[in-house]
C-alpha cells in the first residue's frame, strides 16, 4: 500500500494540522524526547536537504552500510517500531523552544510540498545516495507520521 503523498497540498496540510494539535505540554506515548525535541528531530531530515552544511556526508564505507541496511527500512512502506535505534545526527538532547521548532518544521514541510515531487526525483540523499520521489515521500511522510503518533496525534 502506498503511503500518503507529502508532496500534495492536501497531505502536507493534514500533517501540518496534526502538528498544530501539539502544545508545549503534549506528552509522548513512548520514548525519551519531549515535544520540542521531537519537532527538532523531525526537522533533521529536511536540514539534510536544505542545509547540507549542517550534516556532512558520511564516509564512503558508512554510506555503503547505510544504503544496504538502513535505506530499505527508511524509504520502504513499512512502519517504524517503537524504540528503534536513532542515528547520532538525529539525537536532540538539549532543550528546544517549542514554537520555534514547530514553525521551522512547518516551514520545511511547506517548502518541500511547494517544490514538489519532481524536484526530488533523482535527488541525492546525504546518507542513501540518489533516491526517487517515492523514496523521498516515504522517508518524509513515514518519519513525521511515526513521531506524531508518538505524541498521540493521529
């Protein structure tokens, strides 16, 4: 079953609507992050696209491992389980400001939707190499959906 297409305005707006249901007091159903940290965590995928200088490419050996072992889970249609391993660049341990992180994530989602799926077709990922628009969609949507469910926003 195909995942909802985050590149469409309808799906992007639905995800943003779910984000807007969060408050600084929203508690996680599972996991260690607070809601502001989760929003910052979700922005990392977008930082890798729009601010690549923040996250240097892994070395060739690590990229090979990521492409073979991690990419299928990240870009496939299957859901993430709870308590999965988190890559170091995605770990947000410091305090974050809720509104700033919420607005930043919404900005990234909107920008991605406005650029559209054709912009991402054949675009290279920092970690996984060249990906098609379906892989980009699955990565973006599935990650957001997973963490919004983590905070009780279905």
